[in-house]
C-alpha cells in the first residue's frame, strides 16, 4: 500500500519533462489517473491525502480504481499531519510506502517503520509508465491463444507465469 502526500507529488510531477496541465483541477485529476494506473499495474492500493477542500467537482472527479482520496479541508488537520497520523495508527506500518518529500513527514513515518519514497522518485516512476516514456515503460501482457472467461480472469489476476512465479517466491 502507498500513502501519498498528494500536492507534494503533484508539484514534483509538474517539474517533470511531460509535466501536468496548468489548470489545477485537471492537474490533480491527471495525478489521480496516473496513481490509479500505478495501483493497477503494481496490484496495490493507494491512499492520497490533499490539503484543503476539493473545490467544485463533477460527479466521479475523485473516483479512481485502487485510489482512495482524502481531502483535509478547513477545520481539519493538514495532509502532512493526516499522513503521519495514518502511519502512526497503522497496524503494520512497515508494509506501507509513504510518498513525500516533506522532512517532518519523512522523519515521522520512518520512525514508525514505514518505507519512504521521495515525491521526485515517485514522479519518475509514474513518468516511466506513460507511453511517451518509450522502452522503460512496462510492456503489455503478451496476447494469449483462445481462452475462456475463467482463464482470462485468472491471467488478469496473476499476470504472466514468470511474474506469478516471482511473486510466489518473493512472498508477495
């Protein structure tokens, strides 16, 4: 599972070569779409904390598979504080990867046993997923022969055999 300081990551992605849309709401939506794709590809869940309130949102603007979005609006704690609290209260913080470049968040999360990834590193990981990134992007699964629905569901769940074997041997 990944716990993310949302605007910290958004600002790191804005500095990337492909960047993000200039419109703030569209930039946030693009970050959430990238994280949803990341969650799908890595078979993980993502929880993103944003400071403030979402502003005017259309229906579904924060509905992305694999991603839970939390806004820390007026009268609530900051996203930095919410991330720290989440890790402090986690049953198994050592299984969580925190994405932030905020020094206080990094210190507190490491102290509680979570792994920390800088927002710049995560931005690079997300950038490598995009088709524009070329050969470093993860290749699509190879096409299979004629298979039924059950087999297709199983392949979608475990991926190709080599990936499945790696996960089993790695204890994932």
